[in-house]
C-alpha cells in the first residue's frame, strides 16, 4: 500500500543545509499498522509530511496505493492526524466531525447518521453538542480522530497523536484505536516517541537513526491480536519486544545527543 524508496530530505537555509533524512526505504502492506520511532529531529514528521504530499523529498520516491505521491496533491483516501489536535474551538463536537462530509456535499441525513455512528465508535455518544473547551484532552483527541475517520481514509498517518496525554488516558485511546482499526482495517503509519505505545499497537516498528537518518531496524512485533492493551504490558513477550527495539533505539538516542553536543561545542 505504501512504498518509500531511497527518500532523503535536506532543509536549506541561507547559511546551511541540514540533512534531516539521509536515505530511508520501507514498505507497508495494506491493512498493516506500522510505527516509526527515532531520536528527536531524525525527520519523522518530515517523512509523514512528504507522504501526505505537503512537501517534496530531495531525492527518492513515495508511492501510496500504487501511485507516486506528488507534492501538493493529497493522495486519495488519506487521513492525517497531527500532534496538536486540530479541532475547531467554535464548533460543537458534532459539527467538527461533520466538517469533511459537508465539504464532500453529503446530504444532511447521511451526515447525521455517520456522525452518530462515529461517536458511538469512540465512546463519545451524547457529546455531540459539546464544545471543545468542555472536553478533556483525551476526548478532544478522539474528536480529531473521528474528524479524520469521517472521510473513510484507507491510509492513516498519525504524528504523535497521543503525545500530550497522561498515560492512563493514552492507554484507553490505544484500546479504542485498536478496536476502530480492527473494524475498519486502515493502513496506518504512526510516528511516536513512546516505545511502549509503538509495541502495543503495531505489527512492525521501524527505527530511524540519528540524522541524517536511515532505517536501522525493522522489527516485527510478534504479539497475537486482538491485544489487551492493559494486560499486555505485564507479559514477558511485550518486554522482549521492547528490549529488542531499545537495544537499537537507545544507541541512536545517544548518537543524536553526542552529535548535538558536538555541534554546541563547534558553535
Ligand atoms: N520547515 C523546516 N525548515 C528547516 N528545518 C526544518 C523544517 N522542519 C524540520 N526541520 C529540521 O529537520 C529536522 C527533522 O525535523 P522533524 O521531521 O520535525 O523531526 P522529528 O519529527 O523526527 O523530531 C530537524 O533538525 C528540524 O529542525
Ligand atoms: Mg516530529
């Protein structure tokens, strides 16, 4: 479903060229849930932005659903969730979720039906008329997820969607996301800095190196589904998966830190 081939990305400023992504290649099968982890600044958000067509790679190609992604043309059936929730504060929950459907010109009755169904899916039934400021962080992030799901994306790109939430709320949302994903079967690429989260949710975890980044590990998470996100954490198998990834990720964190220190000393 997704094919990333020898993608690199440099950011140019008037004084220098920063290579965020060195050479990254990987594929994601239809319906697969893949997480991308790596040190801060290794180009994870950059990679998602290029997949979403918001910026162009410096070199390499990205295909989604068999079509090359072209800068500025959002691929069909793509949904994107940013780290900061993108809920509109002056609209009710219901109107926020309906927004994309209105753009697509769906009849009012179909919109109401879809919004009702989605609210049930994310345990938000009864919250339709609330305003975003009346919701907790976790509820707002659920609404952001539903806004994206309303347009029935086949591919979901998630950039640290739970980064700002406390761990309890986060795990509840993990459970809900897995339930929704198991029902709807999207292809998911999620960026996260939380290794436990990556292992809990994913079929595969891809580790990027310190910048200029490349893939240093493509780890298959061999935990059966459906997964109980709370019970899972106690299991030896969970710990084994986390440790196998950390052995590589921890090294890259240190490499990124050492490089940042080096740059400070030069400056
Ligand atoms: N628009 C931009 N202009 C210049 N540099 C950028 C821009 N966006 C990101 N960068 C730089 O590119 C590198 C990768 O950024 P990013 O993709 O946000 O990393 P991550 O999401 O892995 O933390 C960082 O060094 C960042 O400062
Ligand atoms: Mg980022």
